[in-house]
């Protein structure tokens, strides 16, 4: 049986270890904007993520697309990113 994709696994694969936490959320620096203070957050319990300054959030799939720099609807590109990062 295949392990479900999680936001935390995607963030760790694409961004490395978390830089800290705020309440129940793990924090990373967003690679898509100048981010002096980690603003990309993942809530492992609810399996969701968001980057406030970028105005985006969603599922593990959408996080993989965000980190890959592609549209979530581009299944081939997202799957390739996941595979390249050990998650596919």
C-alpha cells in the first residue's frame, strides 16, 4: 500500500529541515520570495500549508507544484518533481 503524501514530507524533501515552529505549525523560508523570516508554514496535523506573503496554500500536491514552479494541474511535472525528490 502506498504511503499518503503529506505536506511535511514535501516541505522536507524540497526545503530541508524545518527552521522552527509557531504553535502547531512548522516553518520554512519560502523559496519564491525574499524571505528573511520563515513564512512558509505546514500544519502536520491538518496536512495543509500556506505562505502568507505569496497568498497561496493548500494540499501536499499543491505544495509540490509550488516548489516545482509549475501549475498543480500539470500532473507530469508535479510527479517528476516528487520522483526527483524521493517521493514518487
